[in-house]
């Protein structure tokens, strides 16, 4: 398991999140304790853990929506978050994208306006950007639906749109929090294939959180396994299935079943 | 179909009204037909316009003077949590206090003319719109805001693109709830003390023992409120066109 092949791009060290004791709840609650991980540039890392193991909390802290109780986060060697650092900078100046469980599309905006919203917010919406986004929209199979409101689209299409919205402004790091959790199995597989296809075009650094072991293996270069709360990394497994991967027949890939079983055992 | 059903309900209501009139006596409950005739006469004489325009002026002016700050203030106070918390009990007290009880005070301050009715209407409308708008702001989806901040939206853009569109339906609901109250409150002000307005005309008709005159006033008020509500409904439909109606959702689900 050679983790240090490249210089670490995103590094998390000794991260912790504790919630103070409240009336009627004796002791303080520790969700994450001493969690460390490092991701190299262009790597697709998946994180599996039992539900309630603080996976969303971990990503919220990496996205700087939530402040850690201890520990630090470094991007390209620069400390971007520590417990004592200044005000939170969500998304760290558009360097860290975040695709959440809910699609968080604006219901009052058409698909196209939703997808272009980040670029507009960043004042980067020009002809070239529009063309790039149009290409992404086509790649995601959303062409022809630009003028639709989110409520007029299926769950899978809304997911694609939320993915494209984040890809559109090209953040070097993308966090994903069970983005396909609420979809049916068929749509999920389709979206796995779509995500890998888009990732293949431009290899982003991705931290993808899920409770689904098969999903974690299908997508990741490396699978990190979290313990129950307080969460920390208890195991990591390199996924040796070559890319591009055939999502439809992945279970038949050599090593899949053995890896699945190893991770399953680690989670129990 | 809907129009037909509505006409059927109207016919049933008129029939019940007529039956009540026969049962209790036309001297107590004027028949619909006599009311219609009296309505027509009042309309032709210009009485309805004379009184109605006065009531409508009081209601609309009060609606604007109370409604605009009622809708705007919650947006201003949105991020001033301490100030909001300090003011809260006073606002609740202001909302709960029966404003009709203030009428004598408004008459002392503003006289028996239009101004006292405007003040009364404004005091009612303000609190209604304020609380409904505040509820709308409290309901803004924080996850949308967090997502927007992650991809670089600043506070102004978030206010314009997320907070305002989320709260707008509530603002409209507040205004629509307040509209009939505005008319009703203006009338109450006129009933207490006035020399013009539909409330005054109802009061005058009662003094003359003229139930037809009272019914004419009530019907005129019902028509004004219905018209006002329809106008606000049209405005709302235009501004909130993104909201799915059942038809588009059905169409969308059939398509995928």
C-alpha cells in the first residue's frame, strides 16, 4: 500500500469534532476523533463508514461549513483550516467544491441558470465558460432540458445537474457526500458511469463519502474505512481494478469480491 | 366545470338567503332581489362610489403604509439577531393587542377624517405582514445558502437569489391575508366615527332602520374584497411563475 507515491495535495491531520454537553445529555459527544488522511492530486478517494459515523461532518469541515474542535486541513501544503484560525471560508475561495446529498438546486431557477450560478457568482461567466458548460451539459445527458425547472426533472437529472454545477467552475478538489444515495439502483449505476466518464476528462481530486461498499470500490482509487463514532480511519485499501472501469460488470472483476469482503469485515 | 359549480353554489346561497328572508320576514332580512335593486339604485345615484372610494382609499393607503414596512423590516432585521430578540416581545404584544381598541386614540390624534382610518388599517396590516414575512425568512433552506457560499456567492447575491425568492411567497401570503383585514378595519373605523365610507353608510342605514341599505353595504364590501384578492392573486402568479402547478408536475413525470 504505497500511499506516498505523490506529494499530498489535501491533508487532514488530527481532525476532531466534539459537541458540548447539553442539559439532559450528560457528557459531550465526540463525533470525530484524531482523524488523519491524505489525498494526492487527481486521486479519487472514497470513504466508507457506518451511518452516523460522522462522514457528513467530516466533509462539512473540509468544505469549511463547520469548524473542527481540533486538527488542521492543508491544501498544497498551506494550512487552510485549524481550530484557532480566523473566520471560516466556505469552499476555500472556490478551490473546494461540494456535492451534497441533496441537490440544492434553486427551485425558482431553470436548470441552465442553476448550472451557471457559481460562475455568475464568481464573475467568470463569459462566452468561453458558457461553451465549456454546454459541453459538460451534453456529456451529462442534460442537453435539451436547459429551460426546465428542477421540479420538472427526475431525481437522477437533478443529481447530474448538481454535479455539473460544481464541475462547471473547475474546483481542484471536489467533496461528495453520498450524492447518489436517494436514487434507485439502476439510476445509480448509470450515474456512476457518468461520473467516471466526466472524471476521466478532467482528473479532479475527489473525496467521495458513502455507506455503500460496492459504490466505494467501483469509483475509488483507494477506499478509506471509518470506525463508528468517534470516527477515525481504521483501514485503507487500494483498488486495483484498472480504469476505465466497466461499471455494469464490476462485480465480476478479479479482486472485487475479496475486497468487498475485507471492507465488510472491517466495518463490522 | 368549475365555473358551473361556482354558479351552482351562488344559486344555492341566494336561495338560502331568500328562504331566510321569507322565514324571518323581509323587514329583518331583505330579499336578494330587493337588495339587488337597492344596490343598483345606490350605484346609479353615485352613493356607492362616494362611500366605496372613501373606504377603499383608507384601506389602500393603510395597506401600503403598514404593509411596506411590514414586509421590509423582517429583511432588515434578518441578520440583527440581538435587536430582533430585544424587540420580539413588543412586536408580539403589538400583534396581539386589539387594534380596534386604539380607534378612540387615533380619532383624538388624527380626527374623524381619513387619516384616523388609515392609521388604524396600517397598524393592523403591519403586524400581520411582519409576522408572516418573518416566518418566511425563518423557513429559508440553510442548505441552499451553505451550497451557494461554497461556490463563492457573497451575501448580496445570496439575499437576492436565495433569501428573497424563498420568502416571496410568504410576503404575498401575508399581503393576501392582510387585504381583507385592511377593508374590514377601515369599515370598523368608519362605524365608530365617520361621515363618509361604506361603514358609515351601513351605520346610517341601521339608524334609519333600512336593512336593505345595510345589505347593500355588505355586498359592496364583499365585492371589493373579492376584487382585491383576485388582483393580488394575478400579481402573485406572475411573479412566482416558477412554482410548479399540478399540471406541470404531472407532465414532467409522464415524460421521464
